[in-house]
């Protein structure tokens, strides 16, 4: 693959902002000598990933030290055990987890220049494999940064290919299920052609990114960035930049962009701002009706004054909130969303038609609303959410926003899944001593009917159903992990495929049809 190399403006700015002062300290000098050529002079990435706390996330310092010491198999990361002393390695591991100390820039020109096209890419006019193209899974294996394309009928791998370092969030499929788009925490967006099983192109849309969303018509990809504070919209066709929104609220205060979601029935993107009390709706319909872009206080007139009106593609509507909200769950018709309050003990319901908060739900223990799913129960639509800090699942009625049941679990959970054709909800226990169990809940009695322990002592997490809702695929979330296929009726294991920390799996049919039991 050919890479277009361009000098990035942020390197210059970083230098001007006094990075040189840092280079005097010991680990910074080692970094400059040993690491900078691959990971970038400013730690923002090069051929190797960015080495900043935002990207390294929850990776512990000893795991980082281990990578420096022993290298990483199947990558260009060499082992430094012979080159550096144990003390130097420890100091370096701490250094790459320290904040950058400056705000890096990443302009439209930087994004365009980062683009890598696959010169060997040859589009195919039909899938080059014999499997139902609607019942495929992509399994993201973060253990060794690969993805597996899996036949969802036979549960056999069709292809396995390398990905960027540290993918995060669900990959997104084009509406016809032919292409899949991945995003890495250090901002790379990769387009992969499932039919020809080849990478098409990739581009670095940000320096530290959160997630991506595809527009209803499959033409635009929105990328939510922490670094810099932007929402970048790319053409899904060729990954060129279509628009960059600086994340600044109606009063001019900057914010990180915490996530972006496709609101399919509304033909729009919904954007969550981490630090500002507002959310955005961005039209993806070229004929979108006019919207006010927000209100500002006019000191001349002594009153709130409407900002300009926008219409058509990418018209942005600002919805004011009482405080920043994060981690959204949407009602199936996308008229309401529930966001998590910063104190982590409430869900706040925002009605997107009227553009304001309409209810609060007491949900102590940090609900993980983004993992929520919904179904019909006693003639009402309910949604269920796990809690990241409490051993319980809350069931909420979506007509009056009351909590109809709290189900005690073996520990705090991260992901939940179901399917229209399944009577069950599968919920993991991601944290604590019981992280090796998986609860199965009856959708009508709201009782736990089984607690499976796929492999004692190994984390069981993240479930996804096949297209027909007959099988539930569970991850053994370990470096030497596995994908375990269960029959959803008998709850018996029917197949186990070895995989490297399969962090998530995504069924083409369920995703492109916005199946209620899965993430969107
Ligand atoms: Fe995620 C999805 C935010 C930490 C694995 N995570 C998402 C989404 C958001 C989010 C907004 C929905 C995006 C989408 O799919 O389009 N995640 C956050 C955080 O704010 C948090 C708590 C802290 C952070 O560092 O970002 C966080 N997430 C993690 C992890 O530590 C996980 C377990 C391991 C990892 O790989 O980073 C993790 N997040 C995932 C996965 C999904 C996800 C596997 C997709 C779930 C799905 O089924 O769609």
C-alpha cells in the first residue's frame, strides 16, 4: 500500500507550544530515540499507534511495559528487553500514559493527506464466498488487532484480516451489507469490502476518536472526536472530507464530542457533547427542513437571539440541556432518547420532536444506556439497561418512564442482547469475581432463568444473535479466548471457535435492519 506523506501542522504547533521542554526529561529522551520514528515525535502516531492516555485507555502500565519489553507478535513492534533497562522500560510505560500537555490540531488537509488507498483492491460484483451475505458476522478481535468474517449459518470463519490498533465501538455496515467501516481509538476509519474480502481505503479522521455512524442512505460517515474537538463527516464512497464541525456550544465553549449515532427514521445524526449542555441533530437528508442553529445572548439587544437558520444536508439543530448527557439509548422510532447524567445516578429523557428534556429516571449505579435493548412486555414497550457500578439490571417502561423491575445480578454488567425471535435477554457480568457468568433472562417473566458459566475463571462478555435469532454468540473475552455459539432455546453450547479477545461481534442482517435486540 502506498502512503501519501505530508508534514502535519500539529507537529509544528506542538513544537511551538514547548514540547522541547519535555524532551529534556529522561523517558522523553528515550522515547525520542527509540519510539518516535514509528509512533510520531509528538506521540500522536505514525506507522505505529498513538501513545497517549486517550488511546491507551484502560491498558495498565504493566501491560504497556510488557509490550515494550517483549514486542507485539504479528506487528512491527519490536522487543526492547535487550536494548533498555527494566527501569527505563517502567519509566517509558509511565511516560506514554502521561497527558500530552498541548491541544493537537488535525486539519482537513491532515485528514486528506493521511489517506491510504489499497492499490490491489478489486471490487467484486458478488460475494467471493458461498455463505448467506445477510447472515455474516464480523468479529473484532482486539487481542491481536484482527477481525474475522464469520459464516452465520455454519459458524465457520471465511476470512481473517488485520485491523488498526485498538478498534472501538461497533463497526458499521453499508445499508446493503456489502461494506463495513471500522474505527480505531486513534482516529483511523477503514473501509472494507466484504464481498471481495479486501480493504478499500483508510483515512485518519481524528487523533483520538470515539465512534462512527453511517447516514441512512449510506453516503456519509460521521466521526466523533475527543482530539481535536470535532465532528468530521466523510464521504462513505471515497472517505474524503465533506464537513468538519468544530465542537463549540451555542455560547462558544469548546467540548469533546463523546459519540454520534444514526437516527434512521429522522434521517439525521444525533451528536453527544461531553462537556457542553447541549446535543446536536445534523440532517443527512439533502431536502431537510430549515432549523435554527441555536440561540445566543445579544448584549446589544439584551435578549436571546436566534442564530442563523440552516437547511438541507448537514443543517445542524442544537438542543439545549440542563447539563451534559452521555451514553444514549434511543426509542425504536427515535422520538426519544435517554442519556446518562454526569453524576451517574439518573437517566434523562429528551424528546427529539420538541427538543427538550421531558422526564428523569432514577438509575443509581451508572447505567450503561448505550447497551440498552427494548421489547414488548405486557402490551408496553420496555427497555433494559445494565449498570456499570451496581449488580443489577433496570427494566424501564417507555410510556411513563417508570422503573418496572430491578433484577439483581451476580455483578455489574456491560452488554446485553436479544432478538425479536428470542424469548431471552442475554446479559454479561463484566466486572467483579463473577465475570465468568452470563445471565439469561425471560423477557416476559423478567426473571433470570439460567446462569451459564462458559469457562470458569474467564470473562464471558458481549452477545450477538444470528439473523434468525436462533443462536447466541458469546465471547470468552481473553487473549486466548473463544467465540462460543449457544442454541438460544436449549441453552446448550454447540460450537467453540478459538479467538484472540473477541471484543464484539456484529451480525449484518440485525445491524442493517436495526433489530431491537441489538446495538445500532
Ligand atoms: Fe465502549 C461501544 C463509549 C470503554 C468496548 N462504547 C461504545 C459506544 C460508546 C462507547 C459511545 C457506542 C459506539 C458505537 O458502537 O457506535 N466505551 C465508551 C466509554 O465512554 C468508555 C466507558 C470509556 C472509554 O475509554 O471510552 C468505553 N468500551 C470500553 C471498554 O473499555 C471496552 C470494554 C473495551 C474496548 O475495546 O475499549 C469497550 N464499546 C466497546 C464495544 C462496543 C462499544 C465492544 C460496541 C458494542 C456493540 O455491541 O455495539
